[in-house]
C-alpha cells in the first residue's frame, strides 16, 4: 500500500477564522496563572486550543500544591512588607505647598 501522507495532505494552522471564545480565554488565563507563565493572545479558536493544550501539558509536569503554597507565602511576605512601609511616603505634605486653589504653588 503506497504512503498517501505528504506535505500537501498535512493540516496547516488557519491564519484566519473564528475568534477564541470567552471560555477559552478564561481557561488560558487560569492555566497561565497556575503554571506561572504567559501566553500570546490567540487570534483564532485553533490558536487558543493549541495554547491550552500546551499549558495543560506544562501543568501536568508541576505539583500545584507546592506552587499554591509558594504563591501563598509570597503574598504574605508582600503584605507584610507593605504593612511595614509608611503609608503616605509619596503624599504631598502641608509644608510642601503654599496658597489655595489656582494660586497654590510648591513651597
């Protein structure tokens, strides 16, 4: 039996087509967050499907419990860091401005 598979019969990715669905975009954002990666915004449903498959494969190679714990620890550290900083470090103080309304100017 002759081999009928050739470059001409191979499916190539569509360059135009229906836009990705909201469900696909939501899945992409969730998977990217889980895997700690980014993705290029897909132009077609086919592109979105291919990217979802890639991120799922990437997610299978990671332990989400460890990632979730790491993210939780990082968030707690960030919140603690913010709590230690002065809250109004960039706020304009009364002694820096003179005058009122349109006649106000830097002191």
